[in-house]
């Protein structure tokens, strides 16, 4: 008959017992027999209140999710004929997003005759790349798709120097 390593409700180890004996001990205390570690040899079971155990594990998982940092992709759009002050504002917004830990997709949009002079938009993109070089690095190369040119920035990895 299969055996399990049994842990009592107060945390003391009972030892290796048969499953039927472990079940009867749990029923005598009015609690449940829960398998804690099925991969162990023999499997580890504990006598506990299952609903309380389930509640506590869900609470731990929720706490772990709360501490996770979720990175988002933010977009900053520019035009090739953007004014100097407007460009500084866009750089400031991108810097704020990157400092928060988000990725930033820079999009230069062209329309009409601007399509003939994509180099103006690319020049502005390179200028923004230089302005953000201290906190961000490009994720890939500049890509052109239709009437737009894209460049994605990701925050630089912080190195601990002591």
C-alpha cells in the first residue's frame, strides 16, 4: 500500500505512514489531508484546513503579482516639420516614459510631399536618439513602413558599481 510523509497540523513531522492511516488522522482532527510535494519520494502530505490553505496561497500569488513591474510600449509621434520647442517637449515625454521603465516607440509620420524628403524625419529621429542616449538604447534598427518611420527605445540596464 502507498505511503506518504506526513506533517501534522502544528508542523511536526509524524513520519512515513500509509495513506489510509493519514486520512483517518486528518478526519479525527476534522481537517483535510493535502498533498504538498507530490514529486518527493515518498510524497509529502500535511493535515490542514484546505480552504484556509487555498486562501493563503492565492493571497501570496496576488502579492507577488502586485510587486511585478509591467512594462508598456508608449508611442511618441513626430512630424518632419516639427518646431524646436515641440521637439523638446516630445523628447521630455519620451524621457519620462523611459525613466518609468516603459519602452518608447518613436514614430515619424509623413504626408504628401514630405514623402519625398524622408531624410528630414530620419535626421530628427537621430537627434532624439542622441538626446536619449544616456538612459535608453534602440531596440533595433530604424524601420520604414508605408508613410511612417519607426524606432523603438528600451531603458538601459542599470549596472551596480560600488
